[in-house]
C-alpha cells in the first residue's frame, strides 16, 4: 500500500464527475520565503492565501491577482506547519521550500492553523483532545499559578469545518483554577510552559465549568480552542517581584525552524491515511458551494489603506544569529585578553579587528537593503531589466573593492602594531590602560543604548540589531583612535 506521499491517495473517486469546491480560508497575508543558505526571510509582499477542497484535493494556494500562484500544493499528512507568535506561521511546500505567512490578525492565523490541524490529525469528535503546536521551554504550570493567557474558541458544527466567528479572549492575567476555566480547558493546559500554544478539541460534555455552570459566551457545540500561554508567575515565588504585570508586545517574526519540531504535522501511525481520506469523502458529500477554480480564488474584501498597512508588517533582512554570536564571542575574547593575558598589546589588534568587522557588516547590511529595495519595486524581481541587473552587479563589485581596501588598511595597521610591539614598554601600565579603554568603551555603549532605545517603543529584532551595530561601530573606532594616538603607556 502506498503512503500518503502518493497524491493518488487523496483523489476520491465519486460516482459523478462533478467537482466539489469548498473554500475554507481566503485571506490576505504577507508572504516571505526562507533562504536555505542564509536562513534569512525574503519578503514577497502581500498575497492571497486560500485553503480549499477542490477537484477532490485539499490544497493551499498563495497568489497575487492576475499572476500565477507563488505557492500551490496539495496537503498531505507530512505537511510541516509551525504556528508561532500569534500571527506568524512557517510551512513547507511539496518541494521542501520553507515559507513564512504573516496573517492580518491573530484570530485569522489561529483559525487557519486550527482548520489545517483538524484536517490532518486523528481527532475523535466525542473525546477531549489536545496537541502542542508551539512548544516553549521551562517549568510547566500547575494549579494556583498566575497566568497571562489568550485564546480563541471556534465552534465546530460540522467537523472538520470550523465557524469563522469565534469567541476571543485577549491577553489577560488569571489564576489557574478550575473555577476560572471551563473543564475542557482546565484539564488540558496543565504542564504548559511560557510562550507556548496548544490546540484543544472540547466536546460538549467538557463545556461547563467544574461546578456545572455553562459558559455564557461559548456556544453549545463542540469547539476548537487555540490556547496561548504568554507568561507565568509560579505560586511558590509570590514573595518575589510581580513579573506577571509585564504583558509582552507582539513579537517580530521568529527565526526559521531549522529542524523538524514537535509542531510539525504528521502521523506515524498507519491510520493517518484513513483520517484524511474520510474527511475528503465528507467534504465531497457536502456538495459544491462555489463554482470557482482553485487557482482563481475570489479575493477577500480589502481593508482600508491604514489598516492594511498595519496588518502587513514588513520583514527586513538583518544579520544572522550566527554572525551576532560570532561578534559577541570576539568582543568577549578581547575583554578576557585584558584581564588574563600578559601580552596586553594584543588588545589593540583586537579592537581594530572588531572595528573592521563591524565596518564590513555595515557594508553588508547596506548591500542587502539595496537589493531588497530594488526587488520591491513595482513589477517584482521577475521584471528586472538587464540594465538594472548590470547596475546591481556593479554595486556588488564596488562593495567588494571597498572590502578589499579595508582589509589592506587592517594589514597595514597590524604591521605598524607589530613594529611597535618590538619596543620594550611597561606591561602593567599597558594592561591598566587597556582596561580603562575597554571600560570606557562599554560604559559609553550602555549609556547610548539607554538613550537610543525607547523602553516603550515596539522594535523588531532587526531594528535592535541595527542600533547595536551603529553604537558598537561608533565607539570601537573611537577606542581605536585613542590607542593609536596615545598608545598604551
């Protein structure tokens, strides 16, 4: 028997040749693609995301009106779908390309995620069921802990199709007791950790509170709950400062997952085939709802320009996490040299190397921004003219020449340092002077960080990286100039 990777498995053969087309989701998103080499997200702009049952297949289609779909593939049990930070969802297409869908709001992202999991997981409609879809790290919660939570409740009147109208509970602080949650939620969230999400299927029997009182807002049907735990204050730490008063702002796009995680959709049991096959047959029986082609989905209603721009955050490419860790390790290494290494003259070389590395990073960021702006112009990357391409190549060559020139200057400086190091000088005095320079450098950076970053501002990771690079570059060059001018004695 062929597995679910065989697309013919999803092809239900009805008695008639009439196609059933049911659009389960049809919304605007901001689409980005992960570069597998750099692990950076390339922004493709606004697209339409359509989740459909069409021509006897479950499919995801992402496209712009008037263009061929950017992404189109049939859903299988091996679909990797990672729900992160409320509005961001990473997924893989059938060619193993990794994409990031940024939804216009948290409710829409939760609905699409819940619908996909309902279509691909083995959920029994009369049994309480929960599944971790975004795992955090840390200690699990238990009764009487104080939580900061948010969740969406979607009625399930005709499984696996969910109602779009949901009960929304925004971020709030609540004590974890069975009196504060309906029994289906209270019995399913124990053990969750901060910054994690869980999908919960709650049959009607688990809808009341522990006392038997029904919830006033949740409808009297089976429901799917998309539950997110943002922060926790454990009961035993009540004597500490109340950190739970902090409500985290919506985070920037997370770094792409590099390995298969527990949130990847996939069943290892043989029953997974029959799960999706049964749902395909049920969708087929529901009959045609729309006479449309899956590659020509009716676009969702547009919002005002102001709300649309707020709903579609721009994803800016910034320096990779590996580059930042390397830079941090380099700085720490130079500080360690000051404290423990008797050859204090190496401090100068370290400061110059850091300044040079920061300068190269600044040029690299400038190049990336230039490329991004070029590709974001009307018409997209597919309509770039030959002249534009030649101009981009010319810019890249200019940057390379600048980089070569910088390396040459660095070698000259290191040569001068080598000659100067041959002269005898007081190591203790040089070590003390080096410590003073580095302390002055770090104090200046920390002072500028307090002034440059508003504690009430909402910044992306790229914004913070940019500000740190500017401050490090500024003060490293100042320290280098001080050493070159006054020496270490």
